[in-house]
C-alpha cells in the first residue's frame, strides 16, 4: 500500500497523469485510501473493478 501513493506521484511527475486512469483495490484498501493517494477509483474485487473501469472510461 505505501507504494501506491508513490507510484501515483511518479506518474504525475512524469507528466502523464492526465493520460491514465488509476484504480486500486483489494484487501487492505478502501475508498477513503484511494481518495487520499489520488487514485481515480477503488474496487473491493474484480467484478466491481470491471464496472468501475467502464464507468471511468465511459464505456
């Protein structure tokens, strides 16, 4: 989990943050944590992740 925020910071520093959507999920994460690190979305499991990805990509 600590590296998730670091990864988002690196993507931002590389200047490509506006070109990607970042989702996190799985055990130990939650919606609040996703917001704190600047992720675009959170999903507790794979089936919810698919729906959230479609929503983020407006598919």
